[in-house]
């Protein structure tokens, strides 16, 4: 029986899907630190996490039974992907499932900040009737600058235009502009024209420190700023200075460089207490609809990988879309991507009279993946020959 460890309060559907195939599931509500995770992974084949749990090379070294990691979120920077690949551990995420939830939060915050709803709300809670139009604006006709034009950025672009906003965007890669959105040649060009700047970049190391004092200074005076992407891409000390000085009229932040592991833990930030600043605890994708969709999507990917070897949309292994076996047995062979591996596998099979009924090969960087359907069970001596190949990373027999 396979064992799965699911952390960080995943949707119950994640457990239901894995248990339906006979996997024994252990669930925990919070994240684990490195030593706790190593201890918990003893004898575990499947790991499910969100953004707080760090799957380091040390963790992977200490978990030889681990076959796959499911990141029940968009980002995978909390996982050492190269180390996982070298050990034949598949990693899957949910690149699309919470897009709508993040976009809706961004739109809500843009409107709330433009109307200064945070200040009007606080005044009434304090017993003060502060009815005024001072500093309040419609979003219609204003320019939205989107930094990062991926799944979230593009959907936000479309919906913002439906609200009457004019959209400009900047992305380091070539992206098709949707609707009437206009691509800017540089981040500086975007900052010069945008009334609202929102970040939707990924977690690659090169984005660290993307937005600091220089970028805030280049923004239009009294513009609005949002970061719903990654905490380490923004200098929040510089954002505080920009808000306090009045250069930035308001900000919404959902992600932070260091975040508490568990609900109810203490939270500290230089942004606390600032006027017209919305702080949320990394809840961009935290809607029931998104979490259900994520639970279903990632758990299905883990299930398909275990059952038939399919690596479709894996973020670190060669992608092979595989259905049910065409033969009696299936061999899934992960190996170092060097010449002659396929020939070596087939030679070993042929020497022992093993008939191949179907075979697929895919490579990705340093890793290759061969899936072979055979007519009969794998003889122990053939298995030993395949394991003994110097390029072999992991061999699984699916029957």
C-alpha cells in the first residue's frame, strides 16, 4: 500500500481521490520545517504541500521512497526541482486552478484602494462619520499596468478592460496582447503611464528584488501598487517609505518574504498600520472553489503518475501523456539523458525474450524518460540489468 503525506490544510477532495485508489493518507494542517519533514517522510511515497513547506535537497536525500511531490498551488520555488529530477521524483503543480480567484481579489483590491474604502471603513468602526470624495476615484478610464502577463495577468487584463480600464503590460517573454492591452518595451515605460501597478511574476530567483525604491520613485505620483505574486520580489521597506511620503496612494500585499507556518501564528511587517494599505495572509487562491479545483487537479496528476506513469504537466520531468497499458506490464525508466540508453534497455529486454508492445521516450534537460509496455512480467534478472545501467535514476514496474 502506498502512503501519502498531505500538509498545509489541503482540500478534503485531495484525500478522497488518493484514498480511492487505495493510498493510505495522513493529513496535517500546518507546514513542517526541514527536520520535521524528514522524520514524517519515512516510508512515504507521495507528498502534498502548498507554499510554506520547503522540499530541499537534504529532505530529498533523506526520503528514498518518495516518488512524487504535489504542489497544491501555482508556485514550485519551495521545491528544489533539480534535486528532485536527479532523484527521479516527479513534481506536479496547479498552474491554472486558482487563476480566477487571484484575479477577483486583485480587482476587488484595485477598486477598494481607488475608493479608499479601507479608510472609510476604519473611520466608521471608530465611530466617525467621514463622508467625503477626497482621494476617491473610479477605476474606469484609469491605466492598469500588469507586470507579468501569464495566466493570471492575461485574465486580469481582460476583466479590467471590461471595467473600462486601459491596460498596459510588461513581460520578459513575448506574449500575445489580449483585447486592447498594449505591451510596454520595459518596466520603466509601464511605470511612467500606469495609475495602478500590479505584480504577477513567477518565483524564479531572477525576480528577487525586482521592485524597490527606484521603481517606486518611477511610478506616477499617487498611483496604486499591488503584489499578489511572491514576497521576495518587493522591497517592502521601500514601499513603506513611498506610502508614508504620499507618493504611493495605496497598496495591497498578499505575499511576504517570511510567512508564518500556521493559521493563528504571529505576523510582523513594516507595512502594518499604514493608511489605505490592504494586507492579506497569502489568500489569493484561497477560495473554496479554487482549493477544490486544485485538490482535484494535483491529486489526479499524482494518481495518474503512480498508476500509469503519465507525467503530463510535470514541472521537472520529461512530459509523457500515457493512458492504460497496451501490454500486461509497464516499465517506467527515468535515466540520465545520455546517448545509448534506449538501445541498452531494448537490448536487455531482447536478450531475455521480452516482447515490446509499445514504447515512448521523452527527454528534458539532464533527464530522460522511457516507458515500455511488455507482454509478460519482468524477470528479476532483467530488472537487475536495468537497475545496473549507469544512467538509471529510477525504475518502476507497473502491473
